[in-house]
């Protein structure tokens, strides 16, 4: 189950922060590329949620994420 997805607009390599259950992952637009990024970043309580992570996306906006990002999220649910 996906709980939250933030998008910082590409300001950093880990553009997207994804909370799945109580685990957080950082990823960019190319999570499967050798030059991409997709990494576990911590557990609930160890990661502070807020505007510094970017804009919190809605369910409808999830559909507009790059296909590889959606796939990486689904694989972790």
C-alpha cells in the first residue's frame, strides 16, 4: 500500500520520496538505470515528513509519474 509520494521537482537526485507502509525510498525518474537512483532511506520515525521533501502528490498525480517510477513503487508494495 502506497501512503505518500512527494516530488521536489528535480532539485535533487532523489526527486521522489515515497512512503510505503512505514518505509521510505528515494528515487529519480530512472530508478532502473545505472545512472538512476532508487534507494531505501529509512523507516517511519527516522524520516521527518514535510515541505523539504517537495510537494505531496495526489492519487490522480500518481498516474502522471514516469512508468519506471510507478513500477518501482508497485514492486515495493
